[in-house]
């Protein structure tokens, strides 16, 4: 008999929920539920992580350790 154990990690968000909710409202959401705010923060942080990882690759390819605006712009094109 096999037993599966699921471990749920408590994730501390780096982005403030209120700020992300404000962005959603500025984008046209009239109201944002608490559960939607939490998942919106999570998905935003995941997207930003992917964007930055791509920008870091571009900076490294250019021989730099510092990411620049151009790296972010080029990385963003990948996700457009």
C-alpha cells in the first residue's frame, strides 16, 4: 500500500496584496475578492520571476551582471 503525503507550504508574498488589487482595479476590475487577490499576487510574482530570469539571461549574454531596461523590454517581448 502506498501513501501519498502532500505538503503545503505557507508562502509569504513579497508583493502587497493591496497594491496588486489596486492594479487590477485600475485595469477595470470593479471589485476583487480576497481569494482572487491572493491568487493574483501569486501569479504576478510567478510572472515577474520568469520575466527577470529571462532578463538575467540577456544581461549575462551581453557580459553584464546588472539587468537594464533593455533586458526587461526584450524579455517582455517573449511573453507578449
